[in-house]
C-alpha cells in the first residue's frame, strides 16, 4: 500500500509510471505491505483464474519475499512502479519500502525489481517469476 500521495501518468521508462504528488524526503517510508489492501494469493489460486486474469498477475504480481508459493498483487498505484537499476527507492525489506533520495513533486518513483523479486531476470524473459519458479523453467 502506498504511504505517500502519488499519481499515475505516462512514463519515459515504460507505458505509465508512479509519480510523486508532494515532496518526499530521503528516508521516508513510501510503501508498506498491508494484506488488508495488498492481496496475497497462492500460485494455485492464480492458476484458477481465466487466462486474461492470469496475464494481469504476470504483469502486475510478484512473488512474496518471505512466503514461497505466494503472489502479491497491489491494488493501488504501487503496481505501476517501473524498474530501473538506479532507483530512488529501496524495496529490500519485505514489509516496507523507502525513498533513498529526495523525490520532488512530479518525479517518477523508480524501484529495482531485483531487490524484491528473487526470480526477476530482466524483461527479455517471457515467463512471470512465480511461474518460472514452479514450472521447471529454471528460476535465476
């Protein structure tokens, strides 16, 4: 769940992204995993949905950092955060994300998917992380 005010709009990185509404000082918590708002599904549950919904999970879901076999799907703007190798956020903890630099109004919040998705191998891989880990495709 995003803890700071954000908006979603066109991004130079990919499609749309998450942008700060207000100034966010470095060190500010910007996101927290809250299962009342961020939904957690088993991989088996994801497999029961129609193909179009499974594709939604592939794009916006990611494996839970501490619970093998579970997928997190954020319900707010957080699901639109783009990946970058020089992020302005830190998502190395499973329960909270922080700004690691001052983020100004209108600036895109960028995270490094490698920090929280143990199976992420980059965008040249078609399989989602949670499927790659369970279908023998070889998670990295």
